[in-house]
């Protein structure tokens, strides 16, 4: 086993750079002669633009230009399209309504924060000052900014093409079979749930620098992304109508993405357009308030779900009706998240023969909604796990017992889900029992009694999640042997905090036996990375590992040819292991770095001409890995809480996770991913809520003064362990781990809160479970009991 190979808890090599202040983010980049851009944003939730006068702003000190939608239209710049709108269809087969997002608003302003004008000046403060001189005359229109407002009867119409604000009506599953199963059910459990809207709030706000070279007739965009190649293709082809080669996208270090930095934003378009128009680089830095008024939102869905249960306490059918907020425009993947990404995993780890889901997507006067860590799967897990707990309570069963009755068993693997995909592996009961043991489940009654003696209410909540990772058709990789014995590894995935520099180096060190400390990752530059699917859907590791393995196989095959000359043996007799080409049964061997050095001199070697062509670049090689199947990470989360019924305050006392991520490349990185994901889920469950005023459509939670980010003292120690149950659909048995913590956290915490409050008559609770909401629920039920 390699010292720094697969399975080793190697500390992140990139962290030395980060903690010493030597990281390089978009904000750290400044180009000679650059100007600064600022977006004037709408203060209106919904308004028609009657006139827009930029004369005074253009004459302000330091101002270079002021651009509006008219300038973009004159240059032939297109809206940012909703790519998912091409393949998500209504249940009747018709096209959904999927309006793209303009870089600057045209005739109407659709939400607070919608871009009105782009001011470019010598300094950002000069641009801000000039923005105040722009005169805009509008007709104020009625607004429906929150989802409940948009779906209400008589709600203001946001788009004429979407009557009643309904953009799409989508379904998956057999509705008739589902209804038949319900007609035969012994018991039906019904539950209504709120998936509160979440702001991503990455540590690094969005930023972008545009540049245009007249001589090369080529744009350069420097920006924080989750995949430079996808952004290159989208901006070049869909927005500017140019060949991808005419746009270089460069992504330096990225301080968090969580799905939100996958997408093309108006500011990407604006800095490129302005740079070409002005003949100098243009930089835009987003501020925290702009994250709330312009970054895509997450979740934002209302759910009605039902379970049909037979006389053996087995679930025979599961029906879900979702109303999903899409925002003022349709984001790039917006309609994909609450439909396909969400629905594929509905029903969780349970052997439910009939699953049906109907998703209604609505437009609203809010920032567009798209992927946020988990991207539809947290919502799916929340629905089934809240419903399973409620059903168990109604049936008089323990929550673990009811789950055990309905689990898909190892003997049923591979298990075919009603929606057509296949679970290849999983031992759900084993993980649950391990989690129960670690969480001291059996002695909960004693702890509940101790809390009651202090006037508090203690509860425990379980959730068993499964997710489907979202693969892409292919992932490519290159491995380059440099003359200084550095090994460059090139891939189109993009780290935004996960530790790729360490994990990918471990994979290549394992495959080729090259020194771990000599490996350098190249990512985020479309001039160096010719193709790549970016990072998202927890697919990066198994796709990149597969691509590096394919590339390593090419290198080993080539290396045996060179080694055969160095060892005076036939290539077919040579074996490769742990960085050495060996002749079996002898002490003859040569290291891969020596072979790489020799391969650079292939023209001087006694090789046939056609063989020499293989070594034009020495041992350097590239290959692609083809995506075959999703993987299915899964695990059990158990949360224990104490609630103060007098104040509604919830304290998390213990948190236990037992996961199955298949084979772990680096347990230390995995633990970090789980911890971070759990905290994000707990933030949604306890404190976070992105809200607009129902009367005015104004943003209420536009800063950290109003938006409740989770803090260290909201959390306890997270007890994390894992069982390596290997995936059977990729060479390493990897399942992916990036989003799992978030998926399991919300239902386990909310189930714990309800468990604590059942003695007070509370059996339902929506996120976020703020002290006020919890206190009101206790008080309401106390009044009902008194009456």
C-alpha cells in the first residue's frame, strides 16, 4: 500500500497555501489598466420600466461607460438560457415555460436585485456614486415574491405565458397504480411539509474579470466556478454566439460553491461585453448583500405526501405532490432540480412498489432558484423520512422497527427502483443498528427522564437517506511527466473546497507509484483543460478516479515498451507494480520516473517509426472514462435534542452518523465533507430562511443581521463512522460523499424535535424550527388541551 495512496487519511496539501494567506482567488487578481464594474439593481419587486436616463451617470467623475439592455441587444448578446428547459417536459408531453435570464432587465424588473444597468468606472466607488445618478421611471406592478404568494388564487401574473404563474406540470411514476394501491391500504399517512428557501452564502462571494484581446479576437474570463469548461461552452455558444475557442475561462482558487457557482450569471456576460466595448479589462466583485439579491436560491418547495400501508405494516405506495419556486426567470438547471434530480430518489431505501410524484413549478418575483448542496435529494429524503416517522407514530411502532420492516435488504440487491434505476449495493439495517449503538439509542428513556426533571423535553430523531450521484457522459484526464520530475495531473473537475489536490494525487500515486509530493493538479483553465464536466452531484471522485485509471493504463502500456529496451526484455514479459517496471523472477527493474525520462528521448531509441509516434510527448498520456451508472451513497443519521418548552430554544446534544460511501480514498477528507454537510442541513432546519415581504415583495433577510447562519455554538460533536460496502459499478467501488451530510441532517433533526414535543401535543413542525416557532407550537397545543 502506498504511504499516501487510496485509503490513507492524508492531510490536505492545499491547506498550507490557504492558511498562510497564499491562496489566489478571483478578488486577488488585478490586471493592468483594469476598470471596475458595478450593477445598479432593482429596488422594486415587480415593475415595468417606462424610461431610463443614464446621461448624468455617464458624465460623473471617473465613469467610463454605462451599459443597459439596449446596448447588449444591439451587440447581439443573448439571454442566459435555461438549459434544462429543453428536456424537462410537462406531463402531457408539451414544452415547459422556461424564460432565460437576461444580463440586464429589458422592459420589466422581476425581483429586488434584478440588474438595471452596468456602470464601469476607474474605481468601484465612482461606479457606485454614478449609479445613484441614473434616473428610472417605472410603473409599479403587483408582486408575488414568496412561493405561497405565487400559488395563491388570484396571485399577480408574472408572465403572461405562465397562467396562474404555473411554468410546468411534471410527473414521474404510474399514477393509476398508485391510486389503486391507496384504495386497498389498511392505513394512510398524510403529511404536509415546507422546504424553506436557502441562501448559499459561500465564504467567497462571486467575482469576475473580463478581458478581450483584439489581436486574437478572443475573450478571457477569470471567475470562481465549479467547472470552467461548462461555463466556456455556455457563455460562448449560447450567449455570445462564438466558438468556445474564442473564450478562455480561468478559475483560480474557489472559496465554496455548493452548486451555486455552477451557473452562468449576468455579471459574467457584463464584464466580457464591457471589456470588448472599452478595450480594457473590467472587474466586478460581488458584495454580501448581492449574494442575497442575485445568487441563485436553494430548495423553496411545498409538499403534500401520502404513504399507503398494508396489514403487515409494509408501505405499498408513496405519493408526492410538490409545488416548487422557480423565481423570476428560469435558471440554467432550475426545473431539473425539483423534478428529475429530486424524484429519482423518492422512496428512499424502502421497498415501495408504487411511487408517484407530480411537480408543479411556479414563477415568482424572487431571485431564480437552482441547485444547492444536494440539489433535490435533501428534499426527497426529508419527505420520506418525515413521513416514515409520522406513520410509525400513527401505527404505534418504534421508528426503527417500522423502517426495518420496509428496508430493501442486501438479498434484494441489485434492487430495481420503480423509477427504473438500480441500487447495486447497500446494507441499510446494518448501518442503522451501528448508528443506534453509537447514539446509545437503547438508554434514551433515562436521558428523557433526566431532562424532564429539569423542565426540558428531550427527543431523538432518526433519518436514513440514500442519494443518487449525478454522473456526466465522460470525464477526461491527462498525466504529464515534466523534466524536473514533477507529475502534472489534469482534469476538468473543479475544487471549490473539497480537497481535490490531495485526493486526486492519492489516486494517481496509487495507480502509478509516482511520489505523492511530486504531483501537481492542473484545473480550472480551459487552455490547459480541454474538456471536463466540472464538480457537482457528488460525481467528481469516481469520474476523475476512473479517468486517471484509464490514463494510467495507457501510461503503463507505453512504459512497458520503453522499459523493455532499458531492461533488454520483451514488453510482454514486463510487469508493473508500485512504480516499478519489473522482470518477474529477476532483480531487474526500473522506476517509472526513469522510464519517463527515457521516453522523452524516444526519437533516439531503436523503435519502429509507428511506435515512435506514440512517444511524441514522451510518456505523457490522456484518456477518457465513460459514465455507466449512478452510485448510491447512503447512511443513517441520529440526532438527539433538548427543547426548552418555555422559550422554544432547541439544543443539539448529540449527533451520530454511520455512512456507506463505498471505498474511501481519504477518510479525513470524507469526515470533513460530512461535518460540513451536516452543519448546512442543521442551518436549514434551525435558523436559515430566505424571506420576502408578502405585501411589497421586498427582501427581508438581506444580510447576516436578518438571515440566521448556523454558528459553532449551534452544534455539538459529530460522531462519524462508516462501513465500506463497495459500489459495484465503478473500478474502485467509490460512491461519492460531497452532499450526503446535508441530505440526512434536516429530517433527523426535525424528527428529534417532534419526538421531544409529542408529550406537549405537537406532532408537526416546519423548518426552520426557530425558538419562536417552537414556542408557538407548544403554546397553541397547551391552549387546545386546556380548552
